[in-house]
């Protein structure tokens, strides 16, 4: 295009039917560009939309245990956990303590650590079992696929 003083740049942009857009206002003299501003905004939105589409969305699946979950139920829920991790979702496993069952905190922690040990080939523990109110929560993230 060329280098123009301000008035000439405005005249040139009007002549071309385009917009004069200030690119770098802090420079001396300010840097401006003659472009179609609507087209520029459209292209920018298009780029942002493409970037958003490429961004990965993290899915968190939950599995709930009781402090006295028996082996069959544990195996059943473990199979679901394996499927979730192999699909690439994060896993939030928690033991929910109802009423006075809070006295079995140790059993709940042992259950979650057993689950972490059984799933160590599919995922790694992101947060160790932690008691929050009536729940003991543990997060497991899937291992990167090769």
C-alpha cells in the first residue's frame, strides 16, 4: 500500500472504500493499516472458533462407593472405571458416608487406594483420597495413549 500521513491515509482509505485501523497506537508515529474491518472481524471470529473446536474438553466421570462395598459390587464398578479411563475421561471416585458410617473412614480410604492400585496401568492418581464432609474423594487421570 504505502506510507501516508494521517489526512492522506484517511483520504486513501475513503477512496478505496475501506477502513483505516490503528494497529499500534503507542508507536511514534502511530501505525495504521487500511483494511476491510468487517472482514477482519469475521476472520478473527473464524480463527477463534477453529481454536475452540480443537481444544480438548475434559470429561469427568464419577463412581460412588459405600464404605462397606462388597467384592462383586467393587469389581462391577471397577470395570466401569476401566472403561471411563480407556475412553480418556477423568475419574472421580468417592466413598459416601451415610449417617454414622463415618466411623468407617479407614475402610473407605482402603477401598479407594485398592481401586487406584487396580487401575494404575490405565491411569495415575491426581489427588489422593481426601475427606470432604461426608465424602472421601480421589481423582484419577487417564495415562496418555501411545
